[in-house]
């Protein structure tokens, strides 16, 4: 019994190529849906192996060719027509990590291929591909049934019915996802289609009919004519970075803001970090990171570094930390040459490139084997200590957008690499840069240009406001617990239980609160105050707790801690501030602190 002719298959392929040849994202939706339906029909497991089986059933035309899978929805001359859809990456991942997962039911992993198609999957499919210029009904039916042997020339209805059975697809749904279009020629004829005829035809993979060995590496360059999705097979060579372009496709997998905010708030509590308006600050940080890169700004000691680490933890990403200095240049951010042990020079990645490459490697591990992290980020502390515009300037264009098409079109130029295959690195869509900067100490920082600021979301992490209470407030209580926990861990034999020490220091903590209020808002006005962060409060209490073990009084210890640890950080004071702060210290008989203020304000004053 004959199967369809070579001419019929070629006609079908030509008609199908019109569907998504200028917008490959439509192909992702259609191939994912077709594979999910084939898995249902064949009873394959909803897994990578089951997906590979359904891809073989539907899209493999050249079984002995390493690039023998065809994407019928790509243009006839498109570089990406052969080799895709590719099982694990191009189908399984679209249904687990990309937008196409919207068609699937939800479970513990969220919407996921593993849980099967939703009842309204066709509605979601059509919402995303539109209802205009759909694949021709006869062409799609013939392509799906290309392996079918026929006794006689099938009618259009028989062809459709056979295709629907092969895909476990109701005929009314088949009609919805196709245009009612005749093939225009008979299905049967001579010669019958065969892999050999396809390989010799205009539809063959580029490079003619010569088959590639199965284990030959295939590393394609990005097609500059692609207008939506760019995909590249990753080769086996460890030297090439071409594979990194694949990870421009995969966004952060969790956009549940409520859940992410709850994670961060819980971790802040565990770390004894109290932020004013914490939920609002954290919500803005989480939202900013879902959209792009983030700068945390505020005075020293407000918990910016801790918050950055907790945000990374909440998003389930690793983090590389670096501290900017005035010596930073493009070498420190992107890379360049460094001396080696032989006296020569060798390529060396900068912090941004190092973290972005680590992100791609982590994302690859996550997608292929369910790694413990979904990506990797870079955290730069003291961001404006460097001339950051100069240091990061070559990344301006890249940082302007996290759109996947923009990332695919804007690789980092690793000019210093001597291996041509390693001269371009594509930054994953999951990658983020978090920076922290002190916006208070203008004496030792650089300005950031408007062009660079446009590439970040700026969230202010404020110092706590005034605290006036006969009880220990949340911020000071958290600072006490953090200080006590640190000493207990570091010098376990020097302190008692937290409850015992808290009872003994309660009056000292209330006095410290009152001092903080006076410094943050002297005479009740914050306009003349100084924004002291919680980290400085922790430092003061570490001094008090540790010093108490030496027999010194709490009053003396508090005075010494403020004078020697806190006052030096107050910076350049106006006459009004110096006078107001001195009054605060005199009110509490903190004589050493009052002398320290006088010296800070006028170093030539003899006390």
C-alpha cells in the first residue's frame, strides 16, 4: 500500500512554511501543542524521553541524519529549519520554562508539561498565535500522516480524520487551528516520499545531501534574520560559547511576587534585620528584579548587602560578590589580559562576564538535570566608589533591556579571547546585576550618569525613624538579638542566655533608643538628623555585650561604644547638628560621646 508522494509532501512543506516563517514564536506554540497531543495519543510519558519520542514521530524526516528533524513552520531557506524542533530543548523546555507552559495544567512545579494540557489549551494557543494565516488544513494533515499507508486516494475528510486520530485531537479543534485550504494535488502518486528523496530535494538541510555523523558537533551561528526566537544547537566542544545564546530564551521561572516577598521578609526576620516599611521596600525590590537590574541606595548600615543576599536566595540563584574601588576599569567589569606564570599574558574575565557565564552554566544545569539554583547573579557593593560609567560603559547597550530578542542580538564582545569560538558571550535572561551604593557620603563617591541610571531600578533602603518608648522597640530588639547571636557563636563562653542578658540590658536598650531618636531627629525634626542604620546599632551592642564581660559598667560601655564606633561615622556636621547632637549626649551623661562630637566637628578643639 502506498504512502503519500514526494510531490505531495513537498507541497505540504511549502504551504506550512508560510505559517511562522517571519515569526518563529508561532512555531514554538504549534510544535509544543502538537507534541503534547501526540504524547496523549501514543501514551508516552510526559517527560523528556516521552517528548523525544513524540518529536521523532512528528518531525524526523531523515532518521540517519544528525540534523534530520524538520521544523515545518520555518521558511524553506531558513537556517533554523532543520534540526528543530529538538526534543528536550525546543519542546520540553517550552512547556516547562517558557511562555508555552501556559497551555499546561499546574501542579507543585506550577504550569508544567508534566501535568498535561489544560482543557482550554486550544483557546490559549489561538490567543498567542492569532486566528489569521493559520496552517493549511490539508497540508498539516498530510504532514502528520506522512508515514500512513493508504489503499486508495484519501478524501480530505479521511486525511483530517487520520491526522486527528494520530494526535488525539477532536476534529473541531483541528478546524480551529488550521485554515480550510486544499493541498491542490493528489496525496498519492509516484514516487512515494522517502528520506533519500527529501535529502536530495530543495527541502534538504543546507549543505546538500551529505549526512553528518551522529556525534559530529553542530554549532550554528545566530540567524540575524530571525525576528522572534533564536535558537542554537549546543556543540560538544567545551571551548565554544555559542551555546550561551540558548539561555537568552529562559526568563526567571517564578514571577509570584507575593510568595517571593514572603520569602524575603521571613529571611530578614531570621537575620534580625528590621527595615522601615519593610513589605513596601521588599515588594519594590522583587518587582524591580523581575523587570531588570537593581540598585539599593541608602546610608551605611541599613542592611543593603544583607538584603541583596536574601533577594538572591529568595529567587533561588547563586551570587558573586564584588566591591567596587576607585581603580576599577573595563578590565575589572568585562575583562582583558593578565600576566601568567611564564611572563606572558592570558585572557581573564571581569566580574560581570564571570557571573554571566556562571549564570548560563547554572541555568543549563537547572534545565537539564534540575539543579539546586536556577541562575547566578552579580552583586557590586560600593557601586559609586568606582567611576562606574567608565568601567561599565561597553555594556550600556546590553543593559538597556532584558528582552530575550535584545539579549540574543547583543552579546558581550570578549575581544581578549584568542579562540574565535569564545569571543562572544550571550547573557542569560535570568541574569541580574544588583548594586548597593551609599548616597550620603558625597565626599568619596562618583556621580552616575543619567544614561546609566536609566538602566537600573533604584530602591531606597532607609534608616529607621525616631524611636521613643519606655519599651524596647523592634529595631533595637533585632539589633540586640543579632549582636547576642554573633557573640554566642564567636565567643560562646562569654555570654549567658538571650533572655537573661535582655533582662539585664533592658534599661540600656531603652536609653540607646532615645539616643538614636535624638540623632535621627534632633528636637523632633528629621531635617537636621543623621540616618543611622541598624548595622551601626548592632556594632554598638556587640561592644557593650563583650565589654561587660570585663567588668565595666553598662553606662560607661554605652558611652564608649557610641563615642568610638558611632560618632566617627557621622561625617561632616553643620554647627546646628553638632550643637543638637551634643545636647542629646549631655542629656544622657554620655561625656565621652560629647567630646567625640566636639572633636569631629572641630579637630583642633582641645578637650
